[in-house]
């Protein structure tokens, strides 16, 4: 069985689940999902990303409380949704919400589980990626296993 640590920032869509569960063909995969919601600390970066992607409406409505990704209740619900969908696709899946120091948590989980790889599934973050401050770039120097960055679907 292939052991994968999957870092996400929002609930997995059906397309995301299909993508991560079919990466290794017919080989069975188990996932440890780390949900790291985007919080208030990076609102400016998210707004710049939205503008760069042409999503001006998202940049304008960044403060809408119903959709705040850093809200712990929303993060927990998103994690549970993602775990249910991964299990429905035939994968073993456990997970937790990570609120502080996501890369330290990632390294600890990789060591604890003996993970074979890390998948970072996020929306594009152009500013962070340009300066190599995105999770995948930073994780490559910390975890000791291959790190693959994938872009989450928009739906």
C-alpha cells in the first residue's frame, strides 16, 4: 500500500478526489489528510492571487464571513467532506485540521507514518510560488520524501 500525506486548504471536489486516487494506477493508497485553511494572515496574498487570475469579484468579497476559509468550523467540515469522498473512492483516509506551523506538522506526520510521498493540492498562489514560499517548495526541503504540487479544481 502506498502511503500519501495530502495537504489541502479546502474541501476536495470530485475531480480532486479522482486525481489523487488515480495517480498510482491500481495500487491501493492510504491518505493522511492535513487540512490547513488559509487564514487572515494571508488575505493580501489571496487578494493578489485573485487579481492575477482575473477573479476580481473574489478579491472584492474577501471579507465575507460565510466563506472565510480560516474559520475552524468550516475547516473541520471541509476535512470530513474530503475524508468521506476519499473513502468512497476506495482509499483509506484519516486526517486532521492543522492550524499552526503546517510544515512542522507535515514533517512529523511523514516521519510518524513512514509516508512514501507528499501531495500538496492547492489553488494557484502566484506570489508565494514566485518567491518559493508556497507549501510545496518549502516542504521539499523539510520532509525527505518526494513532494508533488497539484492544483485543486475550481469547482
